[in-house]
C-alpha cells in the first residue's frame, strides 16, 4: 500500500518563470501545443495556449464554389450603385443638358450660370 500525498493546504511554491513565492494551489501548469510541460507558473506569468499551434488538427471544409449556380436575372439593376447624402459620394448619378449649366446648392440656384460655348 502506497503512502498518499499530503494535502498541502499551507504549502507554498515558487513560480518557474519569475521565481516569486505563491501558494502551491495558485501555481498552474503551463500548457504548450495542448501538452503539459511540467512548468508551474503564477497567474501573472501563465500564458494561454496559442491557437496557431492547433492549425491542421481540426478538419476544415470551406468550399467557395457553388453547385449549379444560377445567373442574376436583374444583372443591370444589381450592378447599380446607390448613394445617400450625395456630398462627396461618387455613387450618385448626375443629369444635365447640353447648352445650359446651372448649379444648385442645398436646393437654391447658384448665381453661377453658364450657357454657350467655350
């Protein structure tokens, strides 16, 4: 029959990284790449296991192409741009006439008017 370990309620230990004294129950085992390293660290020195170590362990299926895709029947409408509050927005369409140019600022006609040729 083997002898059990002591409970260690009052035991202390030293952090393997910084060397500070802590209660033994507060020292946690450092995990690297999902494996225990037998290094006990304090809560301040303990590093979380990095997720990039687990790349490739979990199968990922992320297909990009669609099976039997259908074309957009309203292709012209779907390619139009829509703009709101047109100041500085290049998605706004302008209309005009040949011969006279009049500028409106906030719905008020501007005194600048051009008609004729340059």
